């Protein structure tokens, strides 16, 4: 049924209507005026130019503060349930651009507690191990170690728990039920968890002893957590955190979201080159049944997961990505050729990333937040 889709922090399903999602969540579109304003600080990231980072809350206020000489702090995170995949990397790549462009500090939260609470199949040892493994992917992207601190919830509880308590005292069960759909079968850890995800939004203010503006780049699916955070912020004496939202990174099946549970159609940062190439070779394109028909009728880049990968992450040149779509529609490029091009770029990226990832093991302590 048209319009029948679900977007929550724990479930994304159906064909997402991102325009309708703005209405449902009450966010603002990143329009041409906002893009023009952002371009004053430096060249726009492709994710902005292409409308993938597409929605926000109070981004204009954050920029107003910056223009007045008040620096903001970035905050984003990861729920560590297993290896990192490309969908996780996408908002981190954008966060790296934000750090470089605005010379901003970053607090990166590893919510090992969340994944333990919400997944019956994971132990605390599993999620803690995944947190440290995922941290290697963060470091491998090149964040500034002088301005980047990685928080692990169960290890940094001394700093986070007092703030989480303040939040939890202001949030009722009826609010969490309305926002997240909790019911009598929900464990009390799940009900409390949003308080932990709120805490890093206020940590910079606590550390500095004065209110600090915070901007949270994240997937649009995480917005419900931060609606709760924003609702209680001012009553606790803090600024409301601002947000900038990304669309979901597509899956190789043609779906709107890459999923860790579908390992055969998800590209993990740890995948060997041979495995990654095989996954791309099997990816959904929506192409014709034969090369002859494809040349005659053309392809459909708007439904092709291979094209979407280029559009979202692997083709920075706007003219290049437009030319690819045009050649596809005209039948001038076939699916096999397109898959080969993406595979080559993907393998080049993975091999370089994996090298940096292994080097990051020796630097992990440099990035970890100390209570």
C-alpha cells in the first residue's frame, strides 16, 4: 500500500517516502537557501548537493551561533551489534566533512548497552567487542584525534549516567510509549535507553561549564530519540541539540536500506575483495533480461542498486553520475559493465580502508574518551 512504510531507530521497512517522513517527524528540508548558506563555509559535500543529507532541526541556529563566533560540537554514534557496513559509514563520512569544514570537536558514542538490551542474541561481551571493532572504522576515516573522542557507554558510565539520570527524570513512560511504541512486554532497560543516547548531547556543556551548541549528524531513523532529547533539554538548562539527517543507504537488493542481517547483500568494511565483488555481481539492477533488449529499451538507474551506490558514495563528480544515469537510460552501458566499474571502485576503497583500519588498532587508546 502506498505510504505504508516504517522508520524507527530499530526498524526500517517499506518504500520510504522521504517527503512524507519530513511531515511525520516535523523536520525541515535542507532547501536551496540552506545549501547556499552552507556553501559559504566551503565546497558542499556531495551528500548535500544530491539531497542525501536532506533534513534538519535548527541547523540555521547552529550556523547563526557559528557566525557569532560560538563553536559547536558534533555528536554522532553507532549501535555496535556486529561489523560496520557502508550504510553506517555514510553519515560518518559526512561528519568528517563537518569536522574538517568547521574545525569542530566530535563525540562519537558506541551504544553497546543499547544493542545488548534490544537484541536477545547478544551478550554484553559481544556488544563491547563490536564497539571496539567499530571504533577502528571510525579512526580509519581520518578523524582528527585532537578533536575526536569515542565514548563506549558501559565503559564511560561515570560521565554519562548522571546526565542520563537527569534526562530520565523528565521523560515519562507515556512519552516513550507514544514515540517508540513500547508496551507491557518492553523491558525496562529499553524504556530507559533513550536517556543514555541523550547524554552526549549535554556532555560538552558539563565539561565546559557553560552551554555549548551541539549538532548531531545521523540517519533520519534516529530522529525519534533526539525528539525526546530536545523536549527535555531546556528544562534541564541546556541548549536543544540541532540535527542534520541523512536518507537511508540503499541495499543491494534494491531496498531503501542496507541491513546487517542480510549478510549476502550487505557490504561490510571487513569483506575480502573477492566477497565484495561477488556481492556486487549478484546485486539487483532492474535491467532487461538480455543485452539486446537492454540496448533497445535502456535501463532504470532510479531502481538500480549499483547506480545508487555510485550516487550515494562512490562517484563524487556530479557530471559523472549524471552521465552514468543518462547512458544507462539510453542502453549505452550494460549492467555487467556498470557492476565491474563499481566493483573496482569498491575494492579499491575497501583495501585502503582495511589497511588504515588495522593501523588504527595501535591508535585506539588515543581516541577513547577517559572519564
